[in-house]
């Protein structure tokens, strides 16, 4: 079998188009422009790339975008004061603090200082609790993007066996909640899971979110299963020449694609969907703020 490639890049473009349509209507009919504030502390190169990309796409769909770049040595008090100001600013509908933060800052404290209604990442403890109890919440962008691709490919996910590899607060845990909400039978596997290969082989849906390059080989995949690869790992690529690198996911693409029914590529799979969902969450936050 050769897997169908789930084109996240194309799907994300359609989501952004819909978001742009909503933004245009909010402006024309209500005189409101949704706005997203992104806070970056320090100079982590990968975070700088993500933040730039988020800002560019926010503007492209017609929303207001603010980037707050703070030095790595910013104090917790100064960061909390900025969040307070953004919480109080009616023009700001969404707030995102790029993670990871420098070590001297308490991530939980900072994230929980964001007004839950503006927490477009869905990381605030209130949103985590709302999602866990099946109530209306802000849903974390990466798992939401994965769910949208799965629903688009399968229609109903009801009764499917899903294995999520990885138990992070950003991806693994909320992904499991969303799959459970769609009536999958869900297993969360992680670095201490015994006989991971056997666990993964049961799955109709595999979501790999461990951050280990090409960790899942094709012989772990049940024939016909759907594989969602959340990993974005940069590895040396000697075949491309001196100092060159390439991006790979958490699954070994070629061997998995030979067995799976459908698979997301890296790049061009989950990544573009994450930003599209961030924009969608910002419009949702704006609509909820304005009744
Ligand atoms: N760092 C890596 N992924 C994310 C994300 O989805 N949101 C934020 N705020 N930081 C991240």
C-alpha cells in the first residue's frame, strides 16, 4: 500500500481563506478588527522564525498583529505587567507567549496570567479544565489542526483506536482529549511505555509527538492506519553537502508511507495547520468578546 498524503499546506490555506472571510465580515458589519499579540522573550532562533511567520500570516488574513520582543533577561514582574496591559486592551483579542521561556521565568505562572478568554494557545489551566470536561474552551492549535485533518480524511472517528505518542501539555495530552471527544479509544504512550511497537501496531490512528527524529518505523504501523506526524526535527544531511540540514518528522516517512493508509508529510503537514488554527482561535476569541 502507498499512503495518501494528507496535504496540510493546502488544507491550511483553505482554513486561512475562511478566516480572512470572517475577518472581512467582522470589519464590514461590526467595525471590529480581530487582533493578536505575540510575546517573545529572548532570541531563540526557532522561536524567532515561528513568531515572524505568525505575524506575517496574521496580517495576511486582515487582522491586527502586535509583536512584543523582550530581552532574554526580562524580569517576571515586567513580563506579567505586559500581560496585564494586553489583558486590559480591548483591541487585543488573542495573546500568545511563545514557549519555551528563559529558565528564570515560571512558565505556568506566566501562562496562567493571560486572561482565559484571550488565551488563543489554550494553555491556561481554565481552558485545560474546560477541554478535559468537554466544555467550550480555547483548544490548543497543534492538536486542533491534527483533529481537523483527521476529520477531513475520515469523516467520523467514532470507535477508532488512536495512539498518541508523547504526553506534553502542548500536544499529547490535549490531542488525547480531542480524540476522546470524537469517541476514539485512546492510548497515550510515552518514553516509559512497555513494548511501544505492539501498542502502536493496534492503532487505526497514530499521532507522533515526541520530538525524536524518525523514531517510528514502518513496521510499527498497522496496514492502512492514518499517521499524523507532529515532529519537526532538524538533522544533519551530509548528502546535501557541507553544513546542510533537513527537516524530518518523528516517523520514518518512507517506510511508514509504504504501510499506512494516509500520512502527513514534514514539512507541509501539521506545521501549517498550527498557525491556521491560531488565526481561527483569534477570530473565535474576538467573536466571543463581542457577543
Ligand atoms: N512553542 C512551541 N509550540 C508552541 C505553541 O503552540 N505555542 C506557544 N506559545 N509556544 C510554542
